[in-house]
DNA sequence: ATATCGTGATAGTTTTTGCCTATCAGTCGG
DNA sequence: CCGACTGATAGGCAAAAACTATCACGATAT
């Protein structure tokens, strides 16, 4: 006796509406493609569960009761909502009209997605991404627990649960003030950098660890007193002469339109890069489409950002 | 292949929402009071008819797919619409929370309903009437074809399809200008009226025919050149001295608050009245309540309008 | 008056659907 | 590596929903 939430079935509501429209059980049954007795019993059953009369049966014709009159638009609203569900479901079938939750690292998203997403939208006008920026570690965690459907991440952690598709290789450029002693060279000898103060982002950026590794490798010292919270502040600190730094190729490509501000170069013979991947759960039902999507990413990047990054002709691989 | 309007059942949507909420088939099944295999098969069936995946099944846990995520609010909207249907149906059960379409003659409605409807609303706060004024002939036609649920009418045509419940008897008052020769008497001898010009409403008012009958009976002449379209214009014409007229007691009671304008009297020994009835179809499922309703009408009229009309202690009778 | 046609309701039967129990096959944490 | 968890599957039964055939009644035309 808590709450008799005995819902009428959608079919019964459909039958109710059909009879209300034609005011004839026989004609309504024909329109519905069912037999008249079925229609009669179903409507009776609906009336019984609702405990009221929807129709006034007359040997000649059928009329809506005042109650039926009141309930008719509500029943139609249920059917309309069902129809919307159906229509939307149909659109979603092939995966190109769906909204995916995409996670990207903050040091990549703003400099990559503006080139890629508009082009994807051009190809699949109904395809949408809900983009969120987080550090790679949280991205992977979020992908695992369902917060994301897709992430882009530099780490290709082996995991039985992920499918990792390599997108492109991005160089890390060495930047320094225009008036720096090493400025002017396109390639700088690693030995020249020894002893330089290298600035980087705060610790939980993947970028931080990578720079740390590089510094250890070439004997440079990381300047830990000032760690930026964004690539923009990092650039500003370099401009102000606090030190030198590494900046992702896509950032340089996107943001350094005033080349006189900084000198951009690379380390000689030591290609420093990071590799970005598109990653999804191997259990994701969208995995077929995700594989195509990764390919689209590569194609678009190869087309639009060839000057900044390198796209291997890699096919998706499972790790 | 026209349109696969294979609707998901309401139950399946309910199951979908339940699983989406708890992200666990077993817990959702428990919450729904069904077994886990049933839930699994129903959700699978839903996915199959929709031809997409709503959930990503992982041996440890369950996640919504992007499609499921999109469809979830739509499914909830269907359920909410169903809930509204249910809630409304529950309110409508006893008939006192329903909107009834009530038809009344134009010579009665404005002078009766303002006294009755507020009182009915006081007793049944959810009871509503959609009131429409028409001539009695159209009222009966409208009642027959379902345009009205209830009508008030002076005619008590015998009909196998109607139930007629007498409400009250209303006198027709004789009115004349203050300076008329007969003014001043409370009862006028019928013979004195012979030769008087009697004004009335246009032909399709029931009122017209009744006055016609009376005139023939007492030997007065109907003045056919000016037939009013409303009781108000009729009154104005009498005030202007065009002739004398009969006016319904309830109209006199409602509108003649300036008694010096007109003299109101009655014919001696000839009680002229009209009887109003509440009428509904004998097939109307609301007939039990309509019977009560007629009784309420009589009680309210007896209480509020005793000075203007007469209520018999009549019970409902079938004609 | 009476036969005919049209209405929805009913009876009896078959098919489909929904739900159950029992069990399986993976995954995860200790 | 084991036990505890996940959802999926198989088989069976009962309820729901469908069908055909027929009925009872009212309206209408003959």
C-alpha cells in the first residue's frame, strides 16, 4: 500500500490515444493493426488499473469521458517522450552523432584541439565532444572509472584495459631569451646547456617529469624555485630572463607568433619529443568507431599541423 | 519498413534508468524487486531493439556508454510523463476533481451559475466546469454527440438516452414601465393584458416559444418587429416604453436592482413558469456523481435563491 | 414491425513475453 | 591461487497479449 506505481504499459496508452482519436474501437483496431477484441480488452485493462472510465460506450459510437478527456494529452505526452527517445536512439546508432567525453592534458588541448575539432565537425556534423583538461594521471583514472570515453595522453602505460592508439610525435623545443648567449643557433650543443637554469611546470604535469628526465640526461639543472602553472607563464618567465625552458612544439606553433620575443631552437643530435596517444577502454562498445576516430585525428593532424609534429603511418595497436 | 515504431516498454525504460543510477545490475535488480537475470535480459532486449549499447559491461562494474548517457534523460522524461499520467488518473477517480463541460441556455446561465458554481467550488475544490452558452436545441444535440457532459435545459424531452433531473421551477415575471396603466399592482388580471404589445427574444430562444404560448393563452399580442437578442436589451425596450414583457425570475433577481425602473408583477391565478433540468447521457460513466451533483444544485439553489425560484423535493427520475 | 448493419463485449485458445532458479564465466583483491 | 564479486546464459513456468468466433444490443432502412 505504499504507492501503487503500477504503470500502464506504453502499448495501452497508445491504444487509448488511438481510440480517443477515432472514437471507434473497430476503426482504431484497424489503424493499429490489431484485432478489435484485443483493443477492447487492453483498454478495459487500462481502465481497470486506473480505476476509472476513459470511454463512454454507446451501442452507436464511443465518447471520451471527462476523465478520458483530461488524461488524453497526458497519454500523448508519454508517447511523444517515447518517440523522442526512439528518434534519438536511432541517431545515436552509428556513433557519429554522439557526444563523447574527451579528456586532454592542459599542455596539449588548447594547442591541438582548435585545429582538429572544427575539421571533425565538418566531417560529422552531429559529432560532439565534451572536453575537459586534466593531468594525465587523472585522465587515466577518469577513463578507467567512466568519467571519460576517450583521453589523449602522452603516457602509453601498458594496461589490459586500455586500447592505445598513437596519434603523433611532438618535438619539445628549447627556448631562451633573444639576448641569451646561445641565441641565434638553430641547433644547440647539449654540452652548452650544462649549467643553464631550466624552468618547467609544477610537479603534477607530465611535462615536468619529462623535462626532469631530459635535464638529468644532458646535465642541465632544473630551476625549482619558480615553477609555472601554465605554458604561458613559463614563456613569460623565459622572456623575463629567469632561465631557459622547453616548450611543446604545438604550443610554439600556436602561440609564438612574435618570433622576436624568444629564440626557438633544438638540441643537436638529441631529438626530444613526446608522443601523444588516443586511449579508450577496451570494453567500450564504441571501440570500432574510436579506431576510425584515431585515424581521422592522424589524418587531420598530418594535414594541418605537419610543420609542428610528426605523424607516423601507424595503425592502431593494442597494448 | 515504413517506420519501425517498436517502442521500448515502460518497464524496460525503468530498468534502464535503474541500472544507470546504480551502475550495477545486481543492486538495481534488488532495488527493483526483480531478479538479476531478468534485468539483464530486459536491458539486452532494449539494447537490441534500439540497436545500440547502453552500457559498457566490465567484469567489475558497469558504465554508461555515451549513447546511454544521452538517452538516460530521455528515458527519465518518459517515466516522468507516465508518472504524471498516473498521478492525474488517481485524482480523477472519484469524479470530484474533473473538468466537466456544462452547457446552459443564455437566458439562464449568467443569472444562475454565479450563485451556484462558487458554492460547488467551495465543496469540491478540484471540481471544474467548462461552461458554454447555447440554445437548448443545440445543447441537447451537443449532449448527444459528446460536446457536453452535462446541460441545463428547460425542455425535458423524453429520450431513452438522457437522464433528466429536475432542478427548480422559475417563475416568469411580467414587467412594464413604471408609468404603465397597469403598474402598481402585484397581480395583474390576464384580461387586462389583452391587446398589450408583448416583447420577447428572437425565435431560436426557448424563451421565445414559451412567451408565444402564454400570449396565445391570455390573448395578448406578440410584438414581432423588435425581438431582442438578450434579456438586457429586452429590459431596455420595456423601459423605453416599446411594450411589456415577461422576464425570467432569476434574471429579475440578478439584474433588477433598481426597482424604480420597471414594475414587476405576475399574472393573477395563472402561474407562468419554466422548469430547469440537469441532463446527462444515461450511458455516462459519471452518472452516479451527476445524480449527486443535481442534488447539490437543488440544495444550493434552495439555499441561495429561495426568493426567486422554487425547488421541489424531487429526486432524480429517469424519463 | 422487422430485418440488417454496425457497435463494443465476451469466450476460448494460442503465442509471446516476462520472470524465475540454477549455473556459468570471467575479474579482482587478498 | 582462492574466494567473492561481476554480468551472461539456459531452461522452465506463468502471466500477458494476441487471435478467431460469437454475442448482445441499438440504429436504421425496408
